[in-house]
């Protein structure tokens, strides 16, 4: 890990099945949607009953500058090409001094997409990569 890249910001550590895939600058999509079924009861005109039916979990997207950890993501993707195997993982939000802020257990993770860097010598921005994962649920992890 190149610590100077992460020196002044919160970042997110991603581990899948015990394999540390590295630290990411951004993590978006931590969320869920609960579908509701409505039931109209005869004679009750003041409200409609609403019952939860199922939960849909949002995909999670991570971005970071390309580092030596980028090879770990490529290796994980290569394994998934041969056999898709849902594995549990963990996301840890870290302060710049590596102190954990909070973490989540991520159940049944599979990769959805990976976008590699674009290299442009005319652009002074660091080359970045994006990883998107799907999962079967999140559980807060008590630190």
C-alpha cells in the first residue's frame, strides 16, 4: 500500500473470503430497499396496511488510484471466471491513521464489474480503477 495516497482521507478496506483486496478511496451503494405490500381493509378508511415482503440490496462500488493491490482484484476476478463462488467479506472504514471507524460484514459477494485505468500522459490525474460487487446482505460488525 502506498500510504501517501491515503494520507489525508478516510478510506475503505475490502476483504473477501479472508483475502485483503486493498484500500479504496470511495465506497458507495451501502443500502437496501424493503418492498412493501399494501392491504386495504374493508371499513378502515383512515389508512392502508403496509407489510414488508422482501429486501433488495444495492450493489457496492469502490474506486481508488491504481496501486500494487490492483493485482489482487485481478486475481480474484480471474478465479471468478472459472467458477463463481459467493463468499462473505468485510468492509472496514478507516481513518488516515488506520484506526477503524466502523465495519460491515458483506454476505455472498460476487463481482459485477471492474473498470481498469485509462492512461493518458496529458492528464495529471492518477490512474483509477473501479470495482462493483453484488451481495446478499449487510450486517454491521461491532468493532
